[in-house]
């Protein structure tokens, strides 16, 4: 059995992405790792080279401005990495996601058990979304609960929309036209994805948020939206958070120790509508997220 890891990134350090920690977290169970590196000015490529693993293969790209709108460029870059994979399984990880070393044996065993099972296309993982610092996680509908990150390396699998997940298409033409896609049949594993998107120095986070918003709205609108911000205001994340007291992945140890900002969460300042609050309460009691978007089909 051969496992191909793959990811994409550009200017990761400029915006505070833990891309090196991300790659290192799954490298032990990958036979090869494809890093699709967009042209960067912050040493991202050099840092990936410095990992010094002969498993890693770098593909250099230049992001197409015509694909910026709606985050299409994310799917394009993910597909470049995916189509370079040569393994039986493709293991996708985004550059602000990290896996815990304790979960790798379960993932590896699941791939072995299901390699020749035609009913299983891949595996689904639950998310821990860290908000503000490394001690708080988001629990409401604002944060997606699950996503596919491991799947069989089939030629008709492509990244879906803005790289949130993957689907099967009958032909490249169907993918180009976004028609006739099929959701992957997946098993939900206990392994977790540690997602650090809103957990970084607020100066870097402001740059990241502004840059990300530009993929979905005009740059002028983004600049106007954040014109009064000198740093990211964590107070704008007025959400219900839960304390996180378990261990983080080992690759994040030095990053967490180097935290250079203070996050204070005010549980009394929650910007949720009555409807969203009720939906959250129902989910907390029953485990059912009503109306949840699911880009997958869970099988037993």
C-alpha cells in the first residue's frame, strides 16, 4: 500500500500558517508528499525544502488571478497536487491543519483495511477549530464539523468548488462544467483535524483574513471593511467557545510555546441570532446539526 500526501500553499509565513508543522504531522505515514508551492516572497519554499525529507516533492506554480474569485484557485492548486500523487491513497492536508501523532495508527490501519473494499471511497474527520488561542475551540455552526481528507487515488476524483472537499466526476468535461458529480462514500474515523485558522498572532491574522476575503469579494470592499483595523480584533469573533484541555499535536509544541499574544474571551458577548442559538442548543443536546451541509455520504 502506498500513501501520497499533498497540499498547496503560498506565502504561508507572511500570514502565519503553520505549514511546516502541518506537513510534518502526516509525513510519517506518507510514502511521498507533494507540496504545490505558489510563487512566494517569504521563504515558504525554502522552509519546505529545509524539512530535508526525500519523500517531499515540490511543484512550483504561479497562481492565476483569473481564478481568484470564489476561491477557484484553491481547487486548481489542490488538483495539481492530487494529479501528481502516485499512491493508492491520497491524503490531503491544508496548511493550517495538523494531525495528532496519536491518530496516525488509526488512519493507517483504516487505509489497510479498506484498500480493496469497493464500498469505501475515503475517510471523514472531525475538526477542532481553535479560536483566539490554543485553549479555545469553536463549537457552533459557524465552523464546519467534518471534511474528507483521505480518499482512494482514483483518476476521476477532483477537488470540489473552493477545495473544501472532493467528488467523483464521470469525465474531465463534467468537472469543468461542474455537472454529474457524485459524493464520496466515506467512513467517519475518530482521528481529528486540529485547525488553527483563527489561532495566530492578530497582526498576521488580519493580513490572512483580508487576503482570504479578497477571494470572495472585491479588494475595495475588503479594504473599506477593515480600514479602521490596525490588528485583528478577536472581539469580532463573538461566538460560543469551549475550553480545550487535551494535548496538541507534537509538531505544534514550539509554535504554541512561542505564542506572543493574549486572547481574552468574553462568554457574555455572543453575536448569535435566536434561531442560531436554538439550533446550537439542539445540537448540543442531540448531536444533530439540523440542515448541515454534507459534501459526502457516511457509510458504516
